[in-house]
């Protein structure tokens, strides 16, 4: 893998579970990375942890992906400080307090709010960054979807647990995949690549029965760790994938087969 050659990469939701691994991997591979998160204290804490290993390569910034003014402020600040922005990783995971209920308990208002926060936020961030990328003549967007954006839920893996696969999640992540294709087609010829990365399940202290049922559908490891996704991310960020756009890359240890 070629290094990222000092590229400036914005990771929206950079202080979260996957975001933290992404930020570290980008810095390790020669990039400069902005931890853009609605939780600025978490972003600053991560920067403080990584600054010892990667001095002046990791930066914290406040970002609310549902607010155009917040996105614009971040873009203006980065352009003023660094001139150009090379890539955006759309990795935030906004949701309301009722998110995650079983379908019969999901209200219309909650469904609409969660779709608006997550899918709407991804659209707004990608829209605003792509305007910048078009003006500067280059840019790279990676949207985070999920295997459940490409396949129907395997509800049987949740049996006997309090967990479910939220209907909002399925609607959002499938739409993210097609939003990626739309943006890639719309900005074709503008020097902008737009791709999608769809991980399988990520280990995060889930119920043991769920893990066993989930892992039975996989090829070897089963539920993945955040670090298992970074190779695919780095590939999509690097020039190794320079002729790839509008694609959805699944990393799931065979779960979706």
C-alpha cells in the first residue's frame, strides 16, 4: 500500500468506534487527519492520545453533520489552514433516543427523524465537500454503509436476545449505497471519486448467543474488530484505487454469502 503522502483526510464521526481506528490508520500511513465529531471533547482526547506517536498529524474539529453552518465552518477553517482538502470519510452515526426498537414499536416520527439525521446528514456533508472538491479539481469521498445495506436482515441471529436489526438502519444504509452511486455519476469527470465501504458486524460487547449465531454464517473469524476494516479504507483512500468510483466494497468475512 502506498502511503497517503500527506493527504488531508476528514473523518466525520472520527471519535467513534470505527472512527478511532480509521484516524490512527490514516496517520500511520502518512496522512494528516481531522477528527471531526459532534463530541469535541472525545475528538480532542483522541488527538491528545495520538499526538505522541504522530506529532502535528491529527487534528480535532467540531462537526454536526445535520447543520450546514457547522459543515461550512469546518470547510472554511480547513481551507484557510491547509489550502486543500483531499478526502472525506462519511462515518458519523447520529440517531435519536428511540432508535433500535423492533419494527412494531417504531413510530413514524422516530423513523423519519432517524433517516433525516443519518441519511440526510451523509447527503449534506457529501454535498458540501463535493462542491469544494469540484472547485479544486480533485477529491475522494468514502461513505460508510453496512452489509445490511445490501442484504436482507438475518433476523434469526437475534433470537433469544434483546437485540434486533433496526428498520431505520436497513433503510438508511441501503440508501447510502445508492447515494454513493448517484454522487459518483453526477461528479464523473470532475476529478472526484465516491465509493462506499460496507462492514459486517463489529464486535462491541454483544450478547454471547448473538455472537455465536452471527459467527456461524461467517468464513473464519466472524464478528470483526474495527481494525479489520482499515485495510479496505486505506485502499479506497489511496491511489491504488484511483480508477474505482461508484462502488460498494463489502468486508464481512462472508456473512452476506
